[in-house]
C-alpha cells in the first residue's frame, strides 16, 4: 500500500502496519500494488479512506408528565428533546430519530412520528433515541428514556374553625390545639389516598418547594387568630404533580353567660307547681341572647351533649318537676356552634290563698278596757292564724304573713296590725274583716 500512484508503480514508500490518516475527517486515496513475485508483473488500484464522527446520545431525562385532564394519556413531541440528545454536537451533521424498541433503533426502522401518545395509561414506556452521522449512517448511537403520565391532584379546603376551650387552662384566650389531619378527608375528596399524599406547611414557599423538615406533622396550637396554613397534595409516584391551597385556623369565642340564674313564678293553686316559660331566662343568662340559640335539658350532661332527643320540648309551658324548687339546664350556642351551659333554678312562690279558706274568731263583749260590754268592741287573739295559714302552702317556703284591717292597706303593705294577740275591733263594732297578706320572701 502506497500514498501515491507513483509510489505504487515504483514500489516506494510502502505503507506497512498501522496507518493513521493525515487529515481529520478528510478523504484520502491509498494505492494498492499487486505484484507477481515470479515474473515481476504488477498492477495498481486505488481506494479511499475516510473517518466519520460517531455521535453520542447525551443522557435524556425521563419524561414524567403531570396529566392535565387525568385520563392517563399524553401527546409527546420528542423533537423538543433533540437539543438534549445533541448536547454540544452540531445539529447539521446528525439526524435524530425515536423508536419504540431497541431493534428498531439499531435498524433505523419504524421511527416515531411526533406527536406520540403513550399506549397504556399510567404505565411507563421505554423510548429509544438514535443519533446518526448524516455522511455515514453506520456511525450511530442509541439511548433510552422513560415516558410516564401521572394524575394531577386538585386542592380545595374550607377554613378550620374550633371553639375556644380549657385545654390550655383558658377558654377565653383564642388559643386551641388543631389536628390538621382532620382536614385531610376534605382535601382528598374523591381522590385516592393511596395515589396522593397531603402535607401541611406554615408558608406558601415551603409548600411549593416541599422543603423536607418544614412539614407540620403533629397537632399545633395557633399562634394568631386567625392563622393561615398551607396544604400541598402531591402524587406519590411523581411529587412534581402537586397543587397547593390555604385555609385559616379560626378560634371562635364561647358565649359569655351567667352560669346560674333564677326564674321565679307565683303559684296559682298552692300546690308548688306552675308552668314556666323557660325562654324568660335567656336575657338573665346572656346579654347577647337575641343572637344565640337556646335549648333546654333536664340534666347538665344532656345539655353538654346537646342531643335533640334530650331537649325539653314544651319549654314555653314547662311545669317544674319538683314542688317549689327545681332546676333545668340551658345550652347556649353562638352562630358558630360554640356553647356553654347554664343552670336555671325554678322557684315557685305558692302564696295564693284559696277562696274557700276563712277563719272566724268569736269573743264576748266585756268591760275590761272600755267599761262597756254593750258596744261590740273587745280584744281578739288570732295569733294562731299564722300557723293555720302556713299550713295551706307547701312546706319549705320563706313566707311572711301580715294582717290588715282593710284590703287597700293589705295591697299597699301599709298600716299592718302590729299585735295579733291583742287586737281590738275599734273601727268596726260587732264584726270586723281582717285581711291577710302572704308574701314569698324570694
């Protein structure tokens, strides 16, 4: 082998052993001499040698797509990956094709025509890229990457509202403990907890970046009222498929109430029982009663539970269950559902004197005071009347009984008879009516 035809004819400058071309990527002619070693007859022929670049497939990142309609299919335009495949190689010298199998990529057959839609929803497929030298298609390289389509989650949630409580020792400071996991079901909605994961953060930046260690993983106390919390729901298979939302932690105040109030009612038949309108206690319990909801129960436990089945139904016409003194319980709820309970003491004043009740006292006229036993005036002792009157009413009341010589004084509580053991009927000879007034001291 010789570098020139003349060298071949003269059998000079023989190229023996390994030969390196003298100019990169430029065609060179080599002359071969075939000689009969007996006769010396020879012939020369030429051939060319040329070196071509073997291209490189630069690493192609897997194409993990967040679906925009969650049908599991995506239209891929692989031509957008050509720049990645080429890297720093000149695009004019090479051709790039994509194939669904390694065999097709090696044979340069059945190239994918973009756009390409994945064949099976939510399952990864391997795509093979082939880059070849345009001047020598035998100079090529292949590489592969994965395509996969993932569902994209949606995030929506309402504010998290709780009532103030005593868990921190103060039920008026607007601070409570929130278990954020209780909002997960609302955020998931119909989305699968197997496919998606929810995390909570204190800031939008942390939620977007999913910064490890900044997640809220335990129940928290609010630091302000309200306080904004950020939620991120992401696809477990591809955490780049996510959405964020925010909601407020809100602590609603409990109603301000008087824990014990008294409703008093005058009895109408002296048995110690009488109807009460329990709603009359509302304004005694709360100064904001018109904006609150009141329900009534027989026990405090029932008031705490607030079950409809336990409510006193006839609360406008409710008869006390125990004579004279009974208690029921009111549950007071704000518009936000925050409640306290109050005890309503029902006190019955049984002071109605029956119409048929009457006492009559007789004495004989005498001369002891006025020296006249014919004028119809004498001294009366009706000190035992008080006990007889008290016996009309249920026991256990604080009653005050006073006596008067006319009804007007009895109604006005003026000029009472001071000594009922020695009363002289001086203003009404022979017969005098005494008026009795019974007051319940409560």
